[in-house]
């Protein structure tokens, strides 16, 4: 299972960062099958890679939720304009299929964008991703998991080739609030990609406006959760747009005092489970 980070930032894209400035987009591939997790601005670069590979393209896309930073890259995803592309797209929740289609169409309507969703010639099948209901895509088993975030959010457990990857962006989580249901799905992950947007000082208001209830975790809580569920590796994710590379590296260093195998997720980073990338 091959994991590649194309967008690791939260809220809004930024420039000038070595660690990465694009909003959330992660690609997972195995045995010729491709998953895309979220369609933030990072999906544009992923589309360019796919175009260099050449058509046809067949992709399963899973959306954590429909906040703008997780869908705003889709109009710039070039493969979606090709009739040779097949996209199976999972929106979050029981009404996820309709909600996802409506949201992608709305952001491409005037006055937001010059061309409508209908100009995209790819085949798009819209389906719903429902908590605990596993979806099979080729060698992958993808299980949506409800996690706490304003208006709701899904984490995803991705399993293939005897390994597991948890994608858990936009979640406000600490060890004491970790429910047995969520812990069960997170347990033993080879890689846990977990929201860590804030420092503890930012979260509780010692630095700036208090962020409690905004739907994001601190790096220390992320490390504590990783330790609790027995993850093997932690990638801190959904970096705050105000955080510099130096701040993010320092946050990871602090988190390593609780969980040693920890790093900030980096745009362009590749993880191949089962061996060193």
C-alpha cells in the first residue's frame, strides 16, 4: 500500500512552505487501484501526475466532510474533464451522495467559477459513505468512522496488503474523549494520520483566541491518542495556515515526548507500508 500526501494544510492554502501549503488531499494506491481522500487544493497536482500517466483513469474518492478546504480543489482536477475517467465518489453520511453532488455543483456555479460541473465529461457515480459500513475497492477495505467535528466528519480506515492506514482529518479528539467505538477502528494502525492543527496554548486560549469547539486537535492530544490505540507511526495533519515550517517541526518534536514515531505530514511525502519509502 502506497500513501502519498498532496495536501497537508488546513483551512486555507498558503505559499512558501517546505512542509506544504495545499489543503487536504491524500492518494492511496495498491495493485493498480487508486483511492483519493478529500479534494482540497492538493488534488490539482495529483491530477497533473495522473495526466502524465495517461488515460484511462479509474478512481474511488472518499470525502471526510464538505467544508470548503476539502472540496475546493475539485474544479482544478483535470482528469475529471476527460470522458475516459471514471470517478466513484463517496460523500459523508446517509445523504452523502446527494450532498456531495450538490456541493461540488454549487462551488462551480456563478459567481464562484466560470464553468459548471456539467462541463466535466468524466463518468461520476455518487454514493454515500456510512459509519461502520466497509466499502471494498479492489484490494482495499475502506471503513468510514464518525468523528467529532462541527457539522460532522468521517475518518477512514484503509486496509490492504496486510496493512492499515487511518485518515482522520478535522477531528477534535483527546484520550479522555476517545470512545471505544473510535478506538476500535484506530487500533493498531500502521500509520495514523491525525488532525493536529493547534498547540495546547492556542487551543485553550493562552495564545490568541480559544479554539475549543472548533473541531481540531492539538499535537499533544494526537500523540496521546496514537499511544493509546497502539499506532505504529503518527503523521500530524491539517497544519494551521499561520504555522511556519519551524513551528510545525517544533510541534512534532514536542509530540515525540509522548509518542516517539511522529512527524508532520509533508506535501510530496510517500509512505510505502511494509518497507522504508
